[in-house]
C-alpha cells in the first residue's frame, strides 16, 4: 500500500441488517413456536401449527406457576396470509413455558371487528389449571415475582419445563416458581398438554377483556 492510500471507512449499516441477524439467531425451523418444542405428557405430544396472525388478549387476577422458562422465537403464518400486513408473515414473540400453572379469573378475548369472542373461566374459587403450558406473546404486563431465577441462560439449556427448549445462542431465562398479579398478555398462540377450565363460559360480547 502506498503512503497516500486512504483506508476506506465502513459505510452506514444497511436498514434491516440487525433485524436479519436477530431473526437468523432464532434459527426457527417450521411454523409457530410449538414447531420448535416437544411437549411431554404421558409420552410425547408434538404440536406444530401456523398462527392465524390475529392476536388475542389474556388476563388473569393471578398466575402461579412451578417450573418457568422464557425465550424468544419467530411465529409464522401461512403463505400470503390475509393477516400478515407488513410483517412478512412473521411475528417475534416471547415464549413463556410453565410446567404447572394455575390462573385465577381467566379472561380471553379476540377482536373480530365490531364484536369480541370472549372466554372466561377459573372463578368461584376454582382456578384454571394447566400442564406444560406454552404461550407466545408480544407483550406481557403485571406484577411479577420469581424464586431462584437465572437470567441470560442459553435457551437450548433450559430445564425447568421438561421437553421445552429454545434454540442454541438464544437469550433465555428460567426460575423455580413464578407469580404474576394482574396479568395481561397479548398472545398469538397457546399450547398445553392438559388445560382444565372450571366454570367455562364462551360468548360474543361488545367488549374484550
């Protein structure tokens, strides 16, 4: 190199580069978060599906759980889904998995445009219960407390929920127990090995949860 050669400065980052790197780090194969986990309950229950792309709200006065894990993934819709908008048919979600969960005063609603399909259960002193509960959310709020939590663990090494893991290199966290008061989630998918809903009521309503 001659003395008057000027080193080339790196150009500005290309739009979307960080997004592509993030998406690649999730390394999702298949459709939906359930496509990357195997749910174990009295054998092996495999679940895999393409999400509709229509989010639904879930609220509960209180959630308590034993065996808790969280990590990120990409949920996918069917090709050319009418609900994909400008997402390209993919939604980044937080996967929350609980080995044994109870929810008090559960409410779930989905906006159908002018009306809501609404489900309530778990009132009257009989909470909703679930085994191997896996929920895909893009927003979670509430007052949370954890017992013996590990933050920043590789998602492929999580072991609090048997049979449920993320992909190598993905940020994860887990805890022995979790309690969330005034829970509110914006969800795209839910799977469970067992889901028991006392006092279930399903109806169309003018307001959501």
